[in-house]
C-alpha cells in the first residue's frame, strides 16, 4: 500500500497544483490573500512537502509571490504592472488569434457562440467567477486552434497573474454586459478578416485591465 501511495503521489500533487492554479486564474482568491503550507496541506489532506512544492511551483509562474517572511500570497498589482500586462496581452493574444484563424471552422464558431451565451447568463445572474471562467474559456478555445503552445503558455501565465485583480474589478464595477467585442471577434472569424480579428481581440483583452489604472 505504501508503495502504491508513492506511485500515485506525483499525480495527486499535480491535481492540487491544477486546482489551485485554476482558483487563482479565475479570481477565486483575492489580491494579497495568503496561502499557508499548513492550510494547503490540511485542505488537501497531504503532508507539508507536496504542499510546499505546489506553492513553490505557482510562485515560479508568478501566480504567487513569496514575502520576506516566507509567506505565499497572491500578488497585488501596481498600475505600472497592470499597464505592462495589458500591453503584453495586446501583443500576444491578437497574434495567437490570427494563427488560429485558418483553423477556425464552423464547429469552433458555434462553440464560441455557446460560450458567449454562458457569459450572458453570468451577467444576468451577476456571478463574477462564472463570468471570468466563461470569458477565459472563450479565448482559450480559440487560441488552442492556433497550435502555438509556447504563445499559449505565455498568455496563460498572464491570466494567472491578473486573475485575482480582474475578479476584484468585476465585483467593483459590476458585471453588466456581455463583452461587446466578442461579437466582433465572431464576425471576423466568420468572414476570415485577420486585421479586424487582431483589432477586436486587442481591444477586448486590454480594456478591462486599463480600467483598473484610471
């Protein structure tokens, strides 16, 4: 039994990592929220060692920061940092969307329209986490078609860093409307208009972050 547990431990540790990563990306944790080794270990019923490895891995990706006292916490982003991340999204996401365009067949467009309907539902029900989740799913579903894993990894790293802050934004200003630029993105995909697609993706992914720096 002990040997079987050792075999399963790495995959279990990966599951903890994926779950915490998802929570941070969706804004399930607030900016500046602490994560303790003991808290993670108790939540997932593991020893301190895998809990430490998971938190270190997330810190290496920028999802968490390590304070001078050795505490792990979600980042509190300055205006300068938000501007930098908005600029990076504005560079990377139009590029990966354009690379996806030749493979954006009707099945994908139909899927994106369904996801957009879920975003509308989250707006009606005023559910920030559901809104963020569906919004990221919309973009990720498109970007996966690009078959550009290196660019996607960079994009997801930015999503990780901004997740808690974006959740705060949606709670502060309210989730009042479906992202209007998603309809323009869908129209550009249907028509095969790369320049319009780049413009609409860039506008969509930067406007929320720039609202925070006003």
